[in-house]
């Protein structure tokens, strides 16, 4: 997974707006007239809803407008086309908090990919409702914050978590098999900035032992889904998915092993897409510029 087609800093513009003629021409002319070298560009039109989506990335070196004035320069174009837009810079490293409980496979995978540089993010803290994985956080030298949660304390603990995340300037929350349902208090504080992972047996095999239920039914595929978290449980905009075949010769343990491997791959893919500004949320679905 490469992060950019160039090693020099780039600007990334994500837009969505009503579809009409002249959008691409106007943006291209703006970049050309200001000596912008485009290194990556993707666009999509939802013909049913008449909505235009675009991601364009260009080098900042040699660009006529300093980054401090770039948002102001883009604003008139955005207003002309009624755009929803966001501007990012590739050399600003996002800060991500990992939320965990006791399962460690996704946790280790994210830490490893971050340490190797595959996932370009800072991890200022690990948050958990249990202390099982505190030794792992300590081995990686990352502060561990324990928030035991009960029905009576959930609201207060989430408010404390939100305050802590804001104090640490956290851009992204990753639920690495965090076994707590987030309330609207948390999801509204970080809209489209909380990523979750779960198996893809829902809604057919809910509950604590989905692999056992699926094995009894003789399913032929196991899968994983990563999505942005909303107040609707496991129904947020999907970012990435994966499947792998299983058969009658696979045991329940084989199902779980294959499912966990997929969860690692799919979650890391979703986090990579978000970190590299390749997702746009529209209504309850995600436009992914892979």
C-alpha cells in the first residue's frame, strides 16, 4: 500500500456537489494556472442522485499559492458549484487512538503496520474497558488508558474519553475489536472518524458465537466488514470488505482463524484508505477512491 505517488508534500481536495458541466474544467484550470502538478485524480458521478464526487491530489512544490492561503483560494470555486469539500496535506500525520478489549489480533496487526510505516499515523494512546492488553501497549511504549464501563457509568466514562481524545488532538478512533457499543454521545463527537471491524455474518448469525452458528449451517464463505460507526449499530457507511471460502472440512477453529485473518486485512485496509484521504461519505454509504 503506497501512500502517495510522490515523496514531496501534496495537497488533497475531496469534493461532492450536484453534478453539472464545468466542474472538472474549472478545477483543472485553477490548478494549471497556479502551476499545480496533479499526481492523482479520481472522479465519480452518481447518475441516480445527480451527485459528483472527486478526489484530486497535486504537488505543493512549485505551486503558486502557499498552503496557508489555499483554502481561501478554493472557497469561491466551492461556492460556485455548491460543493461540500475538505482540504488535506499529505505531510500532516493523523493521530489515531486504538480502542481495544481483550482480542489482540487486530491490535497487534495495526501496531505492526504502524511501526513498519505502512500505516502513517501517530498513536498517542490506547483506550480499553479492560486491562488485558495493557502489557502490549507498554511493550510498544504507548500510554494505556483504562475506562471500566458498566451500564451505570457508561455516559460519564464516554464523556471522559471524549475530553481525553480532544486533549490529545486525536483525528481518528479505531475500534480494534473493542467490545462496547458506542452511544450517540461518542459517534456525534467524531462523525465519520470512528472505524469498526466485525465479521460479515450479520444479520443472519448475531450474538457472541457467530462462527459456531455459521459452522452449523454449513456456510461456504466467511468475511469481514469495516465501516464508519454511527448510532445505528453496525450499519454505518462501509469502507472495506473481504471474504474467503470455507468448506465442510473446516472446523469451527478454522472458521475463526480465517475470520480473524480477514478482520486484520480488512481493518488495516479501511484505516489506510481513511488516512490517505480516499473516502467520501455520502448519506449512509462511502465513495472509496482506491
